[in-house]
């Protein structure tokens, strides 16, 4: 699983990736973060995309939060998930994407 992810990452390492490619890499990336692995050096292209793309950055933050809650044995209630889904569906203003801050857990 991890090996496969690393292969995927290496396959795209020298290129800029688009949102679809990022999405494919994101769950493995989030799993690593939750496991306490700093995946950033493995996947600079993910960092680059997250820094440039506010939508993917939001998705990443949400996935990370959900994965952490799962790892902690608690899941957000469905009302909260629905609220977050609505936020995704809502049109967003043009905003300067903030750099990704990876919190150590
Ligand atoms: Zn994107």
C-alpha cells in the first residue's frame, strides 16, 4: 500500500500535478501524516499543489481532520459532515492560498 503510493508519487515527481492526480495521492499522504510520518519530503509536488490550489487545500485539511478523528476512535457526527460538505459545495471567493502547515502530532 505504502510502496504503491510511493511509486505513484515518484511517477509524478518532476511534474506539476493537477487536481485529479492530487486527489489520487492525497489519501496515502493523509494516512502518513496521521501516522506521524512527515510525508512532505516524499512528495514535494503535493506541497506545491496544495500551496497553489485552495480547493485541494481545503479537501486536504478536511481529510486530515477526519482521518485524525478516525485514528482517535471518534468520528464527527453526520450533521457536522453535512456542514462541511456544504462548505465544499458553496462558491468560494478568490483567495490567496495559504502555505500548508503540517502540524506534528
Ligand atoms: Zn487542486
